[in-house]
């Protein structure tokens, strides 16, 4: 199936991002594999192309406005629009920890990539998303951003002491809701996906869920038909509590 649609996935040279790119490519999308490391992006694209997918490397460092602007200009020149934006790039910075001990520069680093970078990418590509017939924006979130789950002493999430990551992803949820409200009625749907704890560099290789399972949540939101829901956070089993 060829949809003739174009999707950009940031941080797509490995892990869940690469699996999102793979699944969108299998659905007929031209997939732009966003990566801050050009060489690693090229390796990922070579792998996806070998599988018969239409994948193209795109250099984009989300914390660099110059890199983001150049990426948006390249997509505009090549395609004239963008149908799907998946904001997947994120970090758990080294030294992330409990509120009582995390250093300010560590906290700043998490927000620089996970929130400010995400907003910058979205702003840069929004004009191209507006040119698509029914564009979709999917932000990658996590159960660690859920106040209900982290606030529950019986939940495993309450034991994960990574303030920078957790709080920055909670901010991503707010970005998701506010952008959805701003774009309501335009045909652009904005949602967030919690892929769960998957076997990746970030999630740890002993995690029970595969990257493919986690990616499926985001791909489902990226391919919503019709008006659909907007401003929600979803996991495999459905909407998560905020």
C-alpha cells in the first residue's frame, strides 16, 4: 500500500523511534528518519530500505534551532508538506535522580531536549503540517509523567527517581493538550503515546515489552482516520490517567 504521505520521526536511528519509522514505512509512508548523528541515521535508513521501505535520512538535532530550521527547509523543498510528525527524541540525562539531589544542569538538560526541543521542532514543522489534508502530531510520553501513577505508593512508577525525565515528560503532556486546543478544528490531531517500558537503551534491555510493541501505540495515533480524539495520552490499553 502506498499512502503518498510523508512522516518525520525524530530520534529514529534506534529503539522505539526506528520501530515507529519501520511501521509507518510498512503502511506506505515516506519516512524521514530524524537523527542528530548523521552516520547512525544513514545506517538505520540503509536497514529500512533493505526491507523495501521508503526511508530517507534527515539530520536534525532538536536542541539546535539552526539544525531544526535547516531540516524543515529541506522537507519543504523536497515534499512541500508534512503529514505526520512524531516527536520521539528524548533523553534521561546522566545524573538524573531524586528531587533532593538532582543538579540544576541535569534538570536543565532534560527540559532542553524533551520539552524545548520538542516545541521547537513542532513550531518549525507546523507550517508544513498545515499544508497536509489531515496531519497528525504524536508526542512520546510515559507513565512516569502520570500524576496518578507516580503519586500512587503501590505503583512501581512511584519508585523511579528521575526528576528531570519525569517532570519534562509531564510538561510534554501539557504541550500536547495546549497544542491540541490551539489546533482544534483545523484537521490536525495532536496526541501523546506511552509506549510502556520497552527493551531499549533507555528502557533497559531486560524490559518485557519490545520496541515494536511500544511503537504500535504511536503508529496507531499517527494513522487515526477522520476527526478522531485529540489532546489525549494513550497506552496500549487505552487512555492513561493524567
